[in-house]
């Protein structure tokens, strides 16, 4: 049968809407978190990072929220564009190496 | 400013063969990490090199080995290839002053037949 890992969670949004991608991390000792975007056939691209002494960090069109109480991370993308279509991974680390989550596929509907 | 580069882009090998993958880090970076990404999965850490030595290693067998050169570039070697070694191999570079902030290359797609 197929690997469970092939069935990534998928988020479909209309172009122009805001997107929210969620991630539950596993290690309460993790103190640094990164969101990566991976387009088909390419390596992961750094989007934004946050350290555990912060709850929120904003970049260009993106915001990362960190809730350490429930070990939850989210990535918000404003005014989602077709070029945002990709798989998004969160990564955590208490120390190197990075530990990646399973990923979420974002599909933007034009 | 050149980013992380990897070669080759694609590679096809047969079971039992050996393979060498290459990586040049981003300008100004001195630390190289290697990851294996199976289809539909997140990257899995193999090992990290700094000052030409293996600094950390993930849960991969000894068939996976590496090297870092004085110019900070790196190689990943895999011996006695298995079908399950088919994956995208990613190199990430960083600075030892901020080793967790890693920038990835485009990867090498390895297919083992």
C-alpha cells in the first residue's frame, strides 16, 4: 500500500486570501524554530524564524506565531499569491540538527 | 552572492554501488549539514561538518560517510547502495556562530535501481 507520508495535509486557499499553516512541535526543549517553503523539485527555502523568547515575528507578508504552552507554531501568509503554492515545513531545534515536521501542501486557487 | 550549490542534480545507480555527492556552501558559511528527504517526507538529518570534522550525526548507518575540505565544501558518500537509499539529498550551510540558521541547496535526486 501507499506510505502514509505521501498524503500530506493540504490547505487550499483563494488567491488574495490569508493562509494559516499550523505545526505542532515535539520537543519542549526546542528554542529555535524555522519555517521553510519547498517547491517541487527544489530544496527548502528559508522563510522566517523565531526564537523561544518571542511569541510573534513578522516578515514581508508572513508572520510566525509561537505558543510554547501547547507547543504550537503557525505561519500566516497575507494576500496569498499563486507563487506561494508549495509544501511548507516547520523545523525545530534545541541544538543542531534541525528536526522537520511532516509538511503541509498549500494550493492557491486563482 | 552564490547560494548553496550541489552536484550532480540527478543520479541513477544500482544496488551495491557507491555514490559521492558534492556541496559548496553559501559564501561566508563554514558549516555544512546533510539531509535525506524521502518522497512526501520532511528532511532527515544525516550529519554535520565543521572544521573538516563530523560535529554531529543522525541515525544513519556507517554506509553514510562524509568529508569537508579546507574551502568548506563537502562530500557525502554512500556505500553499498540499497533501494531504500533513493531520495533527495540536501545540503545545508550555516555559520558556526549561528549553526541552526541553515540555508539549503537544490538537492541531488538519487535513484537506486
